[in-house]
C-alpha cells in the first residue's frame, strides 16, 4: 500500500452567523466530523451539492481556514497547531489549484512572478535568472510556451490561465495537490485537456490529488476513491467503481440520477427526492428530502457502516 | 484612450489640472512682475494691458501673485494629501489585513477622529502653533487620512478573500509581501481617485485658513490671503477678490472633475 500523504481526523468547522457583542449568532456546521486519508499517487474526489462543505474541506486541509476540532497531517506532520512561520515551511508539501481561473491570478503581476512566487518563498537562494529558468520549465510541463513569462493574466484564455495556476502549484514540487473544482469554469473541450494534463502530471510526479467537484462524469474519469458529502457530513465513501455502480445512500443515487443522459433515446429512471427541503436539525440530515425516510431516521447519529451513513441503505442489484 | 473621448468633463478637468500644474512649476518664468515688488504709485490700478488683473493696495501685480499663489496651493495640496495617503494606507492596511482586535481598535479610532469638525480642529491647533505653510500642510494631512484608511480597509477586506490572495497565502507568501505585491496594487485605482479628490479638499482648506489669516502669512502670495485683502476693498477694487476667487474655483473644479472621471473608470461595476 502506498503511504498516506494527507490524513484528516475528526475535522469540524463551524461558521458563526450574525451575533453582536457577547451574544452569539446562529451556528452553521459546515464540516462535521470528517476523516479521510489520501495515498501517494492516488486521487480522492469529494462530491456533493453547493453548500455541502466540499470547498470548506479543501480550505481546511490547506489550512487556509482554521478548523474548530480535529487534526490534519501533511505526511507525518500534524499541522493544526503549527505557528505561522513553521506552517510556511511546510506549505510546499501541499498546494492548491483554484476554481475560477480569472480570479486566481494576480492581475497586476507578470506570469513569471506569479508562478515564481513559491520559489521566492521556499528557495530564496535562487537568483532571478535561475527562478525564471525554473518557471519556464514548469510552464512547459503544463503545456505553455516561453512567451508566457513576461505577460499578464488578462492576455490568456481560461484554459491557459488554469495551466498557469497548475504551474504555480507545481513549482514547489508538492506531494499533494488540492484541486477545488479545477475545470468547472472551463468549456467542455478545455476541461478534457486540463483533466488529461492532470492525469499526465500525476503519473510523472506521483502526485496525490484531493479533487473537489460536483461533476460526477469528471470524477468518474479522474478519481480512484470518492467521498459523497451532504450538509457537512460524509454520507457515502468508497472506490469510484463501487460507489458509482452500486450506490448505497439514497443521496448518492440521486446525484447519479442527476447526470445528463448520453443519448436522447435513453430514458432515465430518476429517484424522486424532494428538492430544497433543507436540512434536518436532529437525526439523519437527509431525512427531509429522502424518499425512503422512516421513523427511526429521526434519531440516527450519521455514523457510517460499510462506507455508508444510512439506516436503510439501498438494496444491492 | 477611448474613455477620454467618452468623458469630456474629465478631459476638461485633466486640462485644468495640467494647466494649473504648469503655472505652478513655471511661475517665475511666466510672471510679468516680481509678485512682492511694491510700487505705491501704481496701487489699486484696474485691469489693463500692463497689469492683466490689476494691482493691489501696495501696487503689486495681481496676475503675478496669482501665478505664485498656484505654487502654494498645489504644494499644500500635494504634501497634505501625501501625508494623509501614507497614514491612511498604513492604518487601513493593518486594519484590513488583520481582522479582529487591530481592525476594531483602528477603525474605532478612525471613527473618533472623524467626529471632530476638521476645520475647527485645525483652527484650534493653529492657535497654538505658529501659522506657517509647513505647519498647515502637516495639520491638513494629519486630519484628512480617515477617508483613505476606511477605503484601504474596505478594499483589503474584499481583496483578501479573492482566490489569487488565497493562492499566495497557500504558497506561504509572507504578510508584508502579500500586502505590498498582492493587495496594494489591486487597491490602487480607488486610492488614486481619493487622492485627486483629496487635493481639491486640501486646496480649499488652505484657502480658507489663509483667508482667516491663520494660513500662509503675507507677504507670501496665496489665493486665500489675497481674498482677505480683496474683501477689505471690494467696493472700490473688485479685481482683488474676483481673480483669486476664480483661481480657487477653477482649480478645485478641475481636480474634482478629474477625480470623478477617474472614479467612473475605476468603478468595478463599470468594468468590461
């Protein structure tokens, strides 16, 4: 078995809304007791609808946000309580590619400086010329030419910008890449190019990917394992093959049913879930929307058994 | 360059600003007379080809004094706004970058300073200090940074959550570099607008103080103290009040038009 490069244990994040002076506002649990491990060279996908906590999980794992409870390990190093200075030293092990290629590059900085930023921080001994050379190599790896170096972000297309974003993350030679919906802002044809680039890079460098997405077709294409999130809880987890062919949780089934069909003559038999019913306060968080809800669901504690957090999992076959 | 054509008012403002700056820089070469040369024989002459804007109670050429007055006004405007920009940017950057305690401390302090009526605060301070052009500049600067600090804080708060800043943070860019290379350059547009508008405000304050005799002291020519002199003779020599008044009006108008035009350009809602 490959070694675990990223491990998350009992992670919890609560956002406080409103509140004034000493009075506390309404608590909003974005991530609820999350645990997973990511192996070197593998891709773990986190899927779920908007607001299910996938991006928050990514930012917690990056320590761009501070979790309220739990522990995060980059390799063997627990990073939750590292000081700002120590944390900076370790940051080159885990890097992130962002969703919006138009917002993720500093508009006032040349590409050579944007991509070279990681070297400036982690290899301060390099001269500007050495840095530019390394930037050039990394851009080439990501499919961009030398002419990109002296340009500004607005001179590039969305796909090219995403390549720049990938180069910026790769230049410090991380072990883990957190990809927060890296292709959802791109055209379908460009999506394929970027996904293939990511796959190539993974093979060449043995990178581990934490892949956040709401697009199940993309996940099926790139991921090895998958976590399905709903309202801050992991409701189902397992290998992509198992989860996609035989989903156990009704929510997973409904996500799979929501995929567009491939041919107009195909008919789909979608599971009827109640949309926009919100999240239950007690018991199973999915109870309000679940078609199979039963009386005991109201006291369910969301514990997973066999990779599924449901009292009445879908029957197999 | 398209925006210039689309906004003729801004073009007017820019032209006025350029003209006044030109006059301020080249006053010694443009002025037909020494602004402080007293010729009692020629006192209170009305405008004529020899004295375009007439002469004052001491026979000094009003036109030459106006040209030199532009120097004072702009110098005060630029230096005061420079001081306000430095203080406001530093405080705003600290508040906007570190939300929490420092943000609260700095912004409440800003609110407090905003509560003082600026002009009277300046009058009170001047009462203790010797009124000189340097004191004026420093005091105007020290009392007009609040707008800048609020602006910088607001810009930083929104920029801080942008993905390119998160990307830099996740790479480990140290805070000072983050502020200097990522946040500040992207907050520059609104900052320039507020600086340009601030110059107009500073010019007005300086004129007001000099008019009250608490600003630039005679015999140094300033538009404000020229107005004071004009006020005493307004029934017999209108040119002593009208020309300095017009100079203040046009200069302030020019900076305001330019500032408003720049604001339209930098307004993110109008982008693309």
